[in-house]
C-alpha cells in the first residue's frame, strides 16, 4: 500500500513463522528520529523476561525532503508542548493542593504563579482560551471561599 511503511518481522529461531513476513497485526511505526542517519530502525517486540527476540524493522514513512523535515519539526514541537503542558498541570496542581490544605495565603501565592502560566498556554494555543478562563475563575472562587 503506498504511503505505508514496510514492516518486516524477524522471528526468533524457535518460532515457526516464515523468515520475512509482513506483520499486519502491528500498527505502523514511523521513524521520527531527529537524526537523518539510516532510513530504517529496529524496535524490540516481546517480553524482556523470556528469550523471545522478535524485532520489527520499520522504514521511514517520508521520502520527500520537506516531509522528513516536517517529521523532525513535529518531534521538537511535541517535546516543547509536552514540557509546557506538564508545567501548566504542575502550576494548577500547586493551587489545588493549597486549597485542599485550607492554606489561603499559600493558595493565593500559587494562584499568582499559575495565572500567567495559564494565560501563556492559552496564547500559544496549548489550551483553549476558554479553558484557561474557566480554570482561573474556578480556582479564584475556591480561594475566595476559603475565608
């Protein structure tokens, strides 16, 4: 099928599967590695606890230079977004934990630190602006209710 990577399965010597068969049950794996060394890579499949040695060779989906570049950019963007999303969750969690501990001063300090993180995430389209507003409104309402 055009556009799909060719996946070859190299079975362990004990298994009775033909030497090079296309593994239709395995989802396609794409080589989004940030380096351009080989156009294929090997992934270990199977349990590490027994001696099964099934390897899947996956060839790069992209053949066009611009598509390879897009794949590299996607890896970088994914790492950046994951890090920012984690920082956002941590900032909100600090406020929630302070509210749960009934610590109004700590909750207000944590909220002051979390508010710009929420706004920044919304402006960078990491989360929707309404979600940022909803978080801020609910957290501030909980802080006011602490009294």
